[in-house]
C-alpha cells in the first residue's frame, strides 16, 4: 500500500514569527535545541530527528485547513503565497517566557534578547555548531531563570518586563504555577489561568494556547493583526477584542492557522517551494510521538485522518498511549 505524503515549507514556518528559538547557519540550515539536544532543519531535506513530526505538526491536514479558512481573496492570496507553512508545537515554559517579551517588540529584537538569555543562563548542548558559528545553549529552566538578577534581564533588553519574567520563573520553580494545568484545562480556562500572571494579557495568552497548547481556534491579536484585519475586514479603528472575536467566528476551528498566515504574509514572508523536501512521509497509523503521560484521567483522542495526533504538553522522553494524552 502506498504511503501517504504531506508537504511542508520549513522556511516560512520558521520565519513566520511564531517561534524565536531557531537560528540560521552559513549553509541555510536552521538550528535549535529540543529535549536538550541539537536539532536542525535544512533546505529541501526531511528532518531526521523524531520530534520533528510533532514540533512541526506534520499530522495536520493542510488541505483540510485551507478548505476551512480560504473564505475570501485576501486570505486566499496569503495561503497561495505561503503554501506549506505550518504551525509549530512549542514547549509551554519557553513559549510563555518568549511571548512575555514580545509586547511592542519586533521579531528581531525578541530573538536577540532571548538569545542573550539562553546563552547566559542556559545549559550547554553537545553538537556540531560550526555551521551556526556559535554554540547554542538550551533555554534556561525555571530554576535557572529564577536565580537570575533582575538587572541582568534588563541588560538583555527585556525592560519593564524583566520583573514580570523573573517573578513568573520563581512561581513556576516553586510550584505555584502549574504549566500542565494551563495546557490541559481547555482553551477558555487555560487562557484565564495564564492571564492571572502579571505580564500576560490576552495576546500573550492566546499565543501560548495556540503554539504551546495546540488550541487551533485561538486567534492572537497584536498591533499588526489588529491593523491588518481591521483594514481588510472591519474598520481601521477596530480594537483588539473586536478583531479577536471576528477572527474566531469568521475562520472557525482553524482560526489560529488563518492568523499566522495573515501575520506572516503581512510581514513579507513567502514560501520557498525550491527548499521544500519532496516526498515527506506520513508516520504510519498508530504512531505515537515521545510524550509525557498526563496525570489526569485518560481522555479519548479525537477522531482524525491519518495519522493520529496526540499532544505533548512538555517534552519528556517517555512513550504513552494515545488514550492517556490530551488531544490537540
């Protein structure tokens, strides 16, 4: 029986502004750290590390996504220009801290500040870093970050956010904030729980629920999205709440994908078909990624097309049955 194939444009995925932890080397390959190990994605090549399947959400049926969100000429143009761009499944802790720094900052500024953070406080990671020309360190753990001085964080460019980030790190390290609960308690409840943290507003909470929690109905609204969606669909003076409500209601269950296509397209990001790997295989039915079993009662996996997509809330190297994981 023929193995079904999927497609992905890793360039637009990594340059879209949804992640700040990938850095490009001299060869054009992108490098990051996942599960404490070096990983890379090179133009035109299939990633050879197991976690790539769920980090890049390769189980998402993009044809189904496009059929659902392709509702008008504007989003159609964005889809056509970014064919193959995927959402990323990120570590909750790193995602929260990263987006706490994002308010009123450019993607370039965010990446620069976060790189200083991880290079100063993160653990060393083995690997061949010659192409990148520097040794990328792991993102600091809550305990590592909690022990930092607020002035150090300020020097990295976090500004007034430094205290919020440090307080949050201490809260997680001391067990006062439950990352698992934030991700597994459902979209509305998880979002509300996140916003109980000082420094996390609706936009940051929605980004976390989308990129870390996998709640694809989330429609984060920053200044760019508010202006673009307001101009194209509503009116120039539309506020964030109005735009967010419109995005969720108009684009439906895949609103998060629509948001990212609008965001990346408006930033000038475009897909690079020549760099897309050919014949990217879908994992066989029943394949389960490396995940940490949920401590709560088993939840049934949602009926999906090939392949099933169990969620990994935190990157822990233990296999678990699909029934014991929170479905995407």
